[in-house]
C-alpha cells in the first residue's frame, strides 16, 4: 500500500513568541485524529510537502518560508513540494502579507519548525537502532548513522517519528550559518511555472459547481447612503438571475449597494448600466482636492500639534547662519493591482467558505463573520494567490460583499470588481502637505530641522496610512528637530500603500535634504555622510552607521561625482530607513527640452540584516520597488464633489517598458537578523529621481505628480 506520512508541527503564538510542536501520522487508508497544524508532509518516496503559512502576493513568501524549513531539515530542494496552508490563526498564529514582516516574524520560527522535524526523525532512527541520538546526522533527506554509514530515508522514518514527543524549541540547536546549503541560494518562485502555463491559481480564476457571477454597485461618493433604486429593468436584462439591495454594516466592509447576479460576469456588468440609484451624498460631496490644498496652506501658518521635538528649534532657526524653507505637496494614490478585487463565496447552513486573494485572511474571516452575524469559527478562508496587493488587500471589503451576496442569492457567488470599481472604491494612499524650514550653522552643518505636516483624519484620528513613524527621518540626526502635525477631516477611505507613509514623506524630506546640501554649498553625498557621522539619533532601531555604509557603497558603485554628464542629464541621491531596512539609491535621469524625463539607471544598495534568504526573490523585490516608485511619480488621485476623478489606466500612468531603467542592486550584510524586502527599497527612489532632475535642469521638484509640462514651464521661467 502506498502511504504518505504527515509530520504535524504547530506554530501557534505562544508566550514569549515560542512555538508549540506536535506530530501525527496519516496514511491513505486512514488518518489518526490530529488537531495540530501540519507544516511538513513526508511521502514514502522521500518527497516532502512543506506548507507555506502566509499569503503570496508576489513577494515570494510561498518560496522563502519553506526554504527556511527545508534548510534545517537538510532537504534537497528538488524533493520539496509546497502547498498554501489553511487560514487558521489559532494553529498558525498571524497570517498576513504586509509591513515587510514575513521575514522578520518567521526567520527563527520556521527554522525551529524544520529543526524540530529533523530532531524527531533522528530520534526515530535512534529508537529503531538503539544507537544514541548524537550518533546520527542528516543530509539530502536522509538520516545517517555516522559510525556505520547506514542511511534511513525520511519516508521510512516518518511514521515512527510521528509517535515521539516533540522537543522544546528553545533547546534545539539550529544550523551554523556557515553550513547553510539553501539559505542564500537563488530559487525561482515556486508558482512561476504555473503562472507561465496559465494555470488557475489566482483568486480571479476560482470556479465552483453551480456558481453565479456578481457585481456590486456602490456610490462613487464616499460615505453616501442609498435612498432608492428601481430594479425592474435590470432584473429583466439578459442573463440576469436576480438583483437586490444590501444595507451597509461596516466602513471597512459592507457598504450600501446593489448586487446584480447573472450567468456570467459580463451579463452582470452590462446590466448594471441600467441601474439608476438615488444616493444621499451629503456626507462626502464637499471633499475636493483644491479645497484640501487651500486648507493645508492655511494650516501650516499655524503651530500644529507637536509630535516629535528635540533641542530648541525656534532658537536654532533664529541663530542660524543661513535658513531656507519650502512647501511640498504629495497627492493621494490608488493601488491599482493588476488583478482587481474579487472573491468567491459559498454560504451553507454549516457556515461560509471564502476563496480570495487577500493579504489578511485572518481578519477577513472575522469581517465576514461580523457581516453575516455568525461565529468566526464558521468561516473558512482559502488563500488564493494575489495578482498584486501593495497593501490594498489588507482590507477585505470585497470578501464581506461576496459573502453577503451569496447568503441572499442562495448559491455560490463569484464577485469581481471592474477596473473602475477597483479605483473608485480603493483605500487610497492619503495625500499630505509639508512646510519645511532648516538652518545651517557657520560651519556649513545642518543645525535645525522643522517640519509642519498636514494630512488627513477620520473620526478625529489620523487616517490609515497617514501616521508618522518617529524613527523614519534622516533629520533625526540633527541636534534641533521638531515635527508638528495638523489634520484635515475627511471621509475619503485611506489605507496602506506599499511602504506606507514612507512612500510619501521620503520624497519630501530627502528632497529638502538635498536642498539643504546645496544651500550649504556641499556635495549631497558628502553632506549626508558628515551628518550621519555626527549624530546617533534617539531611536535604537535606527542605526546611522548602517545607513552610512550603504550610502558610501552606492556612491562608489555609481562613481558619484567622478564624471561630467551631458546637458540635460543629472544624478541624484537619497537614503531612507523603513521597515527595518536601510537603502541608499542614486538615479541617473535624462530630461528633454519639452520636459519629458526618463530614468536611465538606478544604483541601489541595501542592508536588511545578516542573510538574503533567496537572492532571486530579493532582487525581484528591489527592482519591483524601484519600478513601482518611479511609476508612482506620474500618478495621482484627485477629488471633485466627493469622488475620484481618475477612473482607469488612461488616467493613471503606469511604468512602461521603454521607460524602465537599468538597475544595479547590491546588498550589504550586518549582524542584525534578516528583515523584509517588499517595501524598503521604494521610498528613496522618488527623491533620488527628483534630485537628479534638479541636477539636470536646475528645477526643484516640490510637488507630485511629476508632469513634463510643469518641468518645461519651470525651464522657461528659469
């Protein structure tokens, strides 16, 4: 009989961040009842299936996390199979993709999972032979009796190993990094062949027997309530099975809307055009981008609430040998993942099943439970691969919509948003405005840095994606520093976009940092290095020495200042610390007479700790972040009468292949544990490009989006 053996390892959240471990065994004929999470499945042929616990949104978690387990198990990568684990926080602990936290949170636990499995397999061999535990080693998926050279495959030992009490994780020795055979080796994304073959692995690919299709129509004005809608015409449309109104329950979930159910998505989408809903839009209709700007200009004239302060900013400004000031403006942005929001839901008397591309399946299940008024344990969320996320899928409103529609429809429902829906109903990156002042002392050093930041609030609190991290500023190295904040009330939904907050304020502060360097008559790289050498800052998790290393390295790789560039070309530099990663980047930009600009090449050096687990994935993330950042510099979301003006890709420019730069990425290692790479390379590219345009044209960029006509107009003024 062909059998398969399961090693069940539980990685629940235990006190002190430890793990609880246990083993069970399963055969094809029967399965022992086990309530432990299965991370490792060992087959009789020696192949091993490793479960990937976190969502895969293109960041490489599905490949990287199993690499950590396989490393400690001494598995040859060719024998590893990978499956996405179930969404179950009680057994797996937090499962999400956000904040570049996957590496940070799992570097140790996943290695411990692998080490525990290896220990149990060795214990089974010791029990079988009567030899002591330390007489065995492992290699290539086998346990080896060192004195005799006798080998046992993992498949042959798994059933016995499953009966042995698991070890305490804190007592387990982990591999010496010098012995790593997988960590640090480039591995292709596990799903890449499936993607190339067009296999149905994404959320939008999901199908179920008896499934119907749905669209959900909401007001384009944020916070609007549905007054009425005549459904007669849409119910009579071709292919339509039903249409009904749903009342909203949650700003982060189900909002007022009309569901259209049909035999195909296209039938539902075309039928929706016949709807003539009447909305009460009073709550949000006043929101307007031009009004926001005017409010911000008035607010920065005041004092604002002091959020961070050190030294005497006012006194230092008064005593500075030279002062400068500038006003910076950053727009709202949409996420626009290639795969729009979608969800397949099936509601039965026993509960709800959800299939969705989500970054946050645990909270998504809780949201569905609240929306339907059922117990959370009655909701099962199946994670599907996401066609991009960038923070948008941390919100699970589309899951709540699909579940509510399926409950009323009485059939499995596949909800798919149109591209216009995806933009109109986004949780936008909030815009922000900054009045900056700085002072330079008689020695040409930055002596004071003062920032009044204006951003948005909802229900009296700082809006999602608009908070400011206290250690996010290079100016923290200055002796006199002050950050004040004012808020503009808004009902526009906001959320987390790749490198939240940092993706906006890096442009502001690193561009102004460049202004300060030029005002001091110093080279921008030399100016930054001198400041980083002088002050350590207040935050223990910000290490100026690590930033100094990456800055010096990127300047060397780019031959900074070594050669004159042709007219219309320039190089700009920026650094930034975000998501525990240190990055310095230099951009080489070419600007035409009509203001059209192109980034020719980017040099990037990062320090994200002691190890790069999968170099292929790491370089992908750095290159993708840089492309994302450059692309965002031409995009914006503006509001008129409470709704977004931009509706589709014709309004939101995306990076095209002819504009893609050459990218030279490099990593430095340090003694710190490894941290994530999904975000920290993005923030510095925006100011690096802006500073390069200044070097090429003499035009200072203080406002995004970066439009060619404004550069050309600036040249004419200059």
